[in-house]
C-alpha cells in the first residue's frame, strides 16, 4: 500500500506543477485578451457588462430589501413623531388664533361704535401695486433696490413699499416700467415712527447697517427692549400703523431697531397708494392747481349791462351796484 501511494505521489507532482504553469499562463492570456477586447470593441464590452448588471440587479435587490426595511421603518417612526409634534403645535396655534379672532372682532365692533359716537371719518385702506425686486439699483444711495413696476402701473414717488413682514422702504425714483426703492437701512432714509405701547414719537434714521436708530425721542421715553415700532403717519408721508420692527438695544446714546423685513429674502413688495391728510392751506393750493383760479361773479359776465368797474371806496361802489340791480330787473 505504501508503495502504491508513493507511486501515485510521484506521478501527481509533475502533473500539479504542469497544471500550475498552464493555469498561470492561461490567466495571463485571458487578461491580455480582455485588454485587447476592451480596446478593440468598446460597444460589445458595454453590452456584456450591461447584461451582467441586468442579471445581477434582481439578486442584489432581493438582498438589499431586508437591509433597507429596518432603515425605512426608523425613518417612518421619526416622521410620525415629527408629524405628531407639528400637529400639536398647530392645534395650539389654532386655538390662540381663534382667541385673537374673537378679540379682534370684539375690538372692531367697539371701535366702530366709538367712531360713530365721535362722528370721525374712517380712513380708506390704501390701494396697492404689486412689484418684484429685480436688481440692486445703483446711484447715490447705498441701500436701494429696483422693482419692475413704474408709472404705467400707477406707481408714484413717495409710495410706501411693504411685504408680508412690514415696511421695507419707500419709492424715491419712478420710471415708466420700473422704480427705485430706498430701504429703511439707507443713511438717507428718515421715517416718522412711533413706539408701542408707550406711543413715543421718533424718527427712524438709517445708518447703512441692518440696525437703524430712533432719533428725536422724548426727554423721558418709556421704552423697553422688544417694543414694537410702527409708522406714525406724521407729515402725511407714509400710512400710519405699518410695522417697522422691534427695539433691539437701548443705551444712553442710541436706541437701535431690528427691522422685521429680511433684506436677503426681499423678493416681492406691495407699493401702497396712500392719500395723505393735507393742511387747509395746502389743500386750498391743491384745489387751485386742479380747478384753476376762481371765476368772476355771474353778473359781471352779462351783456345787457355795463361791466363792473373797480372802485376805491364804498360810496363809489353803491351807484354801480344800484345800476346792476336796475339792469337785472
């Protein structure tokens, strides 16, 4: 038995060595053949690889399904938790809004009753022109933007520009189909403002930064951080009650305000057409410009009598008035 094993071992050793040599040579030949095939016919290689991918895709999808199921389960759980929290927050917010709605309705009725008792004319809501910010405009001002609405759309100089958060600026230059807005943060911007709830009057002045200042405050203002700042409507430049921002910081030298408008996201604005309240002298001057000078009395335009002459004294004026009276009879 031992002799037979030795005999077979002597025969298999050369065969193994020969097989190893041929295997190595065969692998080298296959590698060279694959390289030549990839260089010779790229399309055929792509077809082969595509077929292999098509064959392996169902197998890989079957193995990937058990692995992806726990991950999707965890994601669904996180999503359900987030939805539950959002639903709770929205319910609370809805309840608060309903309370505010009832309060606003009650205050509106009370305000209407008081206005009726005082016989005060209610100001009409200003009309608005929608516009979109198209570019940062150039010129002598630093904080300005250009909008795609002009005089053909009803835009006029001095109109207030607001968005969903509050006042952004005012119109300073109007073209036919475009207009330039001066933002609240510009150094040249001056807006009459009022602080709530103290109702302290001030001027909101821009300083080319994101934090404009309140100037010309009362000697003893009643301010605190977080107070709401709105337009006062003084001077008839802007409508009253437009939200500007909140008081950010108070010091001995300055009071800064954080505007509600996010300048990096300023995209669409509404330009308010507000009719200001004019003093009597300015109103009379405006009426003269619109209707012209006052017409002479009707008696002076009649052809059946002599024209009225200018007199220097009441005594001289009496005969002329008698003559006009006789002519009219």
